[in-house]
C-alpha cells in the first residue's frame, strides 16, 4: 500500500484497486498539468461574474458531481461512521473549502499568474510544518537549504526590496494562506485518516461532498443569489469544478497508482509555468521580471525540499 502525498490527494491507494492504464501516463501527466495550470485562469474568469464564495461553491458542486458519477460507475459507496465523517469534515475544510475560497478572493485583486506561483509554495510550507508535526520527517542540509531557497524565491516574486510595489498585500497574503492550508490539511489527514480501509475515490468523494455542504451553508451569509447568470464566467466555474476538481482527481489517482506519488507530485512544478503562460497569453496580464525569476527559485527550492536521504 502506498500513501498519496501530493497536493490534492491524500488517501491510501490499495494495490488491488489500482486501475489499468488506458492512456500512457505521460499524456495523462501532461493533461493534469494543463488542467491545474489553467485553474487559476478559470478562477479569474469566474470571479468576473460571480462572488468568490459562489465560484467556490460552484467549483465544489461540479467537482462532487463528477466523483459521485465515477463512484456510481465503479459501484462504490461513501464511507461510513460518524467519527470518520467528522474527521473528513475537517479535511474538507482545510483542503477544499478554505484554500479554494482564499484563491477565489485573492484573484479579485491579484493576477492569476501570481496566484499560480503562490500555489507552488505549498511544498515549502509542507516541509517546514512536517519538521515540527511529523517525527518521521528528519531535516537534512539539502532540504533546509531548499526551504531557504524557496522562501528567497517568494521574496523575489514579491519584489520585497521594492516595498512590494504594485502588489496587493491582502490578495497576495490570501493566496499564500491558501497554499499553507494544503499542507496543514495533509498533515491532519496523515494523522487521522490514513489506513481507514476505504478507497481513495470514496474518501475524496465524501470529502468534496462535505466541502460543498460547508460552502452551501456559508455562501448565503456573505452574498445573495446572482442577479444574472453570466454565461462565460459560469462556463469557467463549471470547467473549474468538473475538470480542475473532479476529473483532475481521477487522473491523479490513476497516476499515483501507476507511477507512484513521487513521480505524480512532480506535476506541482509545471502548474505555475502553465498558469503564468495562460495568464499572460490569454488574459493579457503583465509580467515583471521578478515574477518568472522568483518562480524558478521557488520551484528549485521546492524540489530540494522533496529530496529524501538515501536509506542505508
């Protein structure tokens, strides 16, 4: 049994449940990179017609529908047990409701390119937190150096020596907090939901369902029903949910089962590149030299934090 530790997938994948590959894994890896890379563009387009909580609720609803359909095809049931569902609710809050909402709010004031780069800091936050929260993760010189290099890259992206000129501090902070929420959720899942005996699909389906309920309860408190349903933003939200949240999880599930979590999590390093290219080419977002240079430093640092010491 291998444990999935990639950014949006957290549950055990039993060997017996591993599906046969229908498409070369490299093609699926590329598709997953594109889907998640374009997610930040879709968020930006969605917020042009709907409030951030509405975008997040729609994203979760469409994503849940895809996973529920997949469960029906595979004849899988949702997990059982009140205690398990309580823990899944916390995971849904940390891994879906909070980061999805924060990214949506952040893109009201920052470009999608910056949001995509902020997302790439998740491995850095994860490494820093795991050193404190997970006793099996031992610091090494390479990983500590990667952590320092990564945060130097963040400062470069922000242009700290220029006093953050031209950047919205609140929006940037929200995007960074969203990235921090992922590793907090991973650590929680690793401590409380590993080894439940349920399939990855049923656990993730239940988690997204709970996150959808959470947003359905919160959204009416902050915004009303849209006066009009703008078609293009609505299509963006539908694609964000069905592709970027539902289908992407299914693709990543197959990748982890076939090539393992280490290779599958490499998709993290392609996301900011695609997000930046999409934001500049399609949305016409401006790009300062500090953004790509800082992004490269962030990705290099994140890669170093994933280097494990050789077993003796």
